[in-house]
């Protein structure tokens, strides 16, 4: 039962993230999901920052809890264990950005908080890519997850492609920055959701490896 609850956290996290972004887009005047970055919803001085911050915080906490579940339930392979640790690290990085280092508004001088936001976002992105590939490798060697290996590796490759496109769009001030960013994050959120659902289904399977 404990591990099912941890898996539920992984199922709820992507749904909460999508809800929060949609809600923020509805509430924030002149906000565009195509041209605006998600971080702009909770940047310094954003009108609904105090409402949206706790929701993003909860998302990151759910990600960390889900990562703990992955680590505890399926810890036989080093690559699997490392992937779970990196997943938890992405949640911690997200919490730090929301709580202490919001993005600077466009066109304003870069502050220390803004610099840290950029740095943490880069670390979070790198961890995301590596963890998906690591899990893909681990899945290949696990009979209960072998079908998810190719899916994970393809997802990792697509995240790299869309992530690079997002970085280029950011540097150029592209009007489709928001859309590209959502493609990147959406791929990761879908991966988390799929893996969490799978974990929920097999955690009590009689042939599944024992948990610690």
C-alpha cells in the first residue's frame, strides 16, 4: 500500500503541473502559452505569484516523493537508482527556484536571484535528460519494464531536440518560445505519468522483485 501511494504522487504531479500552468495562463493578463515561458507566471512581481507558487511547490514535492518510491521499490540496478536520485534532484531544484530564485521580468536588469534561476533551470534540464536515459537503460534489463526502455530512450532524444530548440528560441527572443518549452516539459511530464502508472500497477505483482 505504501508504494502505491508513492506511485500516486507520480501520477498526480504532472496533472497538477498542467492545471497550474493553465490556471496561471487564464488569470495572468496578456499571457500567451505560445510566446511566454512558464516561469513568467511566477517571476518576480507576477500578479498571481502568491497563488501559483504553492501549487508549483506541491508539484515539486510530489516529484521528490515519487522519486523516493522509485528508489525504494526498484533499487537493484545502479542506473535505476541513479535515475531516481536525479529525479528527486529535479524536484529540489524546482523548489529552490520557486521559493528563493524567481525569474527576472523580461527587459529588467539581471539580479542574483535571476542568475540563480537560470543556473538551476540548466541543472534541472540536464538532470531531466540524463535521468530519462538512465531509466531507459535500466528498463531494458528488467523484465517488468522492458517495454518502456525504447519509450524512455525516444523520449530522452526528443527532450534533447526540443530543449535545444527552446534554448535557441530563448536566445533569439522567439515568439514561439513558450510553445517549444511546453513541448520539452510536456514530454517529461508524460514520461513521469506513464512510469508512475506502471509502477502503481506492478508494485504488488506477485512476481515483482521484493522491496526494501
